[in-house]
């Protein structure tokens, strides 16, 4: 992705960790909290795996591209499955933030698959910029979505505290 993009992505991931901890203190809805926790965990796993996956994919040459793209697509798909399982087991309805996070994971998964097809199978390299900036934009978008959810939850929390 590029050194600056990776740094920006890491900063925004850290912001989601802070927002997750804040949401714990406010005891906001379980659906959103579970999805946000899975988002944070999945991104931490990807952050920790990135050097090894990069090394492996570079050492394998052209077949290594499949390792790169399919690793991330698999983690995104697994995260969607985890969100579904946690909601099903706890009989939770999906919140707006959960829907947004699932959409973000799905978009990331789709982008990884499309980039793999574009780069490795079709060899057109038409999606290079879309991939580079799309991944970053999707990852960044979770922070404002979470911030809005948190602000709405804080307003409700204050309202209950004042009138309760």
C-alpha cells in the first residue's frame, strides 16, 4: 500500500481501539460493540500478519500475489462470519454500525478479490489506484461511522443520566 498509507491506516485503527474502549465505558448497544470489537481484532491480526504475508508473497513471485490478496479476503470473510455467529448466538438484531462494518468487510473482501483477478488472472493492472486508495478509504470510514454512533450513544446516556 505504501509507507504513508500504512501509517495512516495504523493511526485510524488505533482510533477505533480508543472508540471501542470508550463504548465499553458507556455500555452502548451490544450489536455495535461486538462488530466493532471484531473489526479491531481482525485489523490487529492483519497488522501483525502483514510482514510475514508480504515476505511470503514476495518470495513466491507471481503465485505469491494469490497469497497476498486471498489472505486478506479470507480474513475479511471470516470477520463477517464471526459477526453473524455472534449475533445469531446472542439473538441480536444488527445495528446501523454493525451493518456498516459488515459492508466495510464485504467491500474489502470484494476489492481484494477484484484486485487479484485484475492483477494476476487478467494481468490488466487497471485497479491499482482503486485498490490502493479504496482499502485506505474503507478502513478510515469506520472511524467517523463509529464516532457518530458513539456521539449518539453518549447523548442518550446523558439524557438517561439527567432524567433517570
